[in-house]
């Protein structure tokens, strides 16, 4: 099934000049970029991106701790330019998640974006009080992707065109 997902190239990757390398990983796998923009996220947009995260993790972490984590994530996501991408392809969500690797860079295999470009563990980041710099965000499910794409893109900012890969994936 052809689906769409959201990828955000985070400020740490933009600052390190990794935009082209990250985008090429998706294109090399036959995924199509249907929306692309460079921006400095507004705090409200970044906060909306995380949705009900605080509510989902309040029982596990405590509401105050969950809120402080979101506050730090929003601060990081608004700290510099990001690249927002809507990506389309066969089973886009799981394929993109495979390409980016584990959320925690030290657990991501070499060959994934996070495995090749980041390495800090959750324990280390927590011990010094920083947000994990893991290069990219990728939607976790098809439902999440639909919501996140609408958070970052207006309908008229998404485009449809053909790429050669479709010759092998469409009827």
C-alpha cells in the first residue's frame, strides 16, 4: 500500500550539514519526497507535534517530569532550522523507521541514519540534562503520520508527481 509519513530533520543534523545525506537515504530506497521545507519551528507547532505525549507518559514518568521533557524537546526543536518532509512510498512508515534506526542512537545499527550519524545514549543525555540529539523524527504509525503531516504542511504544500520507482511498484 502506498502511504505517506513525516520526517523532520532536526536542528542538530541541519547544523552539521547532513540534510543532503539524510534525504538521499530515503530517495535511494525508492521513497518520493512529496513535501519539503526548511523552517524554524514555532513553539506552538513543535508542541502540537508532540500532541498528547505528556498525558500518555504522565503515569509512567509523573506529570511534572513528562512536561519538563516536552518543554526541553520543544526548546530543542525550535533552537534552529529544521527540514520537514512528507515522504511517500510502499508502506512508508515502517520503511522510514527502518532507515532511521532506533530512537536511541547508541542502539541504532550502523547503516541507519541514527546509527551512522549519532551515538549518544538516553542514559548519558539524561545524566547531563540534555535532549537526545538523534538527527531525525519519523512518524510511528500511519495514523500518527496523517496527524503530523497536517501539523507541518498545508494541503497545497504537498505535491504529486511520478518517479521511476513507481514503474516497479504501481500497476
